[in-house]
C-alpha cells in the first residue's frame, strides 16, 4: 500500500477562539504553572501584558480545533487506529491574552512514506484580531503499516 | 539566568502526574481521546493502560524552558519535539536539558523528558530569549 498525497497543499476553513481568563488558569494549573500572570489581571499588566496571558503551550487549545477537519478529511485518509502523534513544533509571536480572538487556519504541508510508515505533516497559523501571528504550529502524525 | 554557558545543564524539572491528571488535561486542552482516559479502551487498542497526552509532556518541557528564562511566558519563542516512548500516569517525569547554543539574546536548549529509561520526548529544542 502507499499513502495518498492529493491532499498536500489543501487548506481547511478557519476556526475562531476567544481566549478567556478562567480557561488560561485551568490550563496553567494542570501543567503546574504558578506565575500570577496566568491568573491575575493586575499581575499580568504589571508584567507588560494587556491582560491575563496564556502559557505558550495553551496554543493547543485554540489552534487544535482547526486541525480536526484536516485530520478526518477522507482525502487525507489517515488510518487513526494506527496513528501516533510523532512530532510537534510551535513558533510563537504575539502573546495570547484573555479577550483575544484568535483565528486559525490549517494546511497540509506534506504526506510521504518512509520505512513503511506514513508521515502526515500539517501546519496551523493562528492570528489575533490585529492580524498579528500568535503561533505557527507544525504537527506530524505517523501511521504505522501503510 | 544571563550567565548561561554552552554545554551547561539547566535545572531538572520533576513531576509525578497523578492518576487523574490525564482527565484534567483532557478538560483543559479539549483532547478527549479515550486512550488517555479510558483504561478499557486503551487496552483494547493494545496499550498497557491509559497513556499521558504527548502535548501535556510537551507542556512540561515548555515550563522547564520558560523557567530558564525567569518564568516569563513571552520568552519562549520556539519549541520543537519528537514524541517517542509513551508516558504513564503515576510515574515520575524528569525533564533535563543542556544549553546547545547562545546567539545574541537567543538561547537554544536541547531537552529530554523521561520516565526512568523511557524517553517520552526527545530531540526537543527550545529557543528562549534572554
């Protein structure tokens, strides 16, 4: 069997997410962050942020929804039963703060086969209301036995 | 933190996620894949038990790198990881790292997250701004 590659270059509709203070706090507590900039507006402002600021990896909360339709797209044709999340990269730009509305688009960068495994690489780009990039994500999924 | 040197180790971060951590991470992140929260499902697909979310462990790597930059979340500029071994709840995770390069105000740290001999995240590269 071989991987299908016609979805390379395909883009999916944007998703939008409004960042909220309590959601930032919930995420920060789970990963064990205690910096008050993630919980307290005054502390965040004192540190130079517009409002309570999200931890960098909070980006999964607002960017992953854009990836859902891409991963389940029959044109991509990933076999979920044999899929693992193989690699991940994020590059951060503007901070994401409570009250920000962030729009994310997903694109298929690459699909290829190596050592009997299928590699599916997607990119997400997330921008705020001002059009400034908040984060760029590169998501690599590996499917065994393609 | 401004006296980092190439080849120097960063402080270790040790975290033992409790049994219900994957449930809380699922709620916080929105990733409810049952392999992380349902032992019967996990075993049915060939796993020994529920496994940690890879992105949770990446969150710990991000925390470790941010700590090096004095804890300011805005200082982490890039993080790239490979997920390899599967992580288990109720087992200590140790995040270790070494300064790979320093270029102007940008520092690159090589990082590994492991549970004992099992490296769950490797080839992790964090870029921070000092």
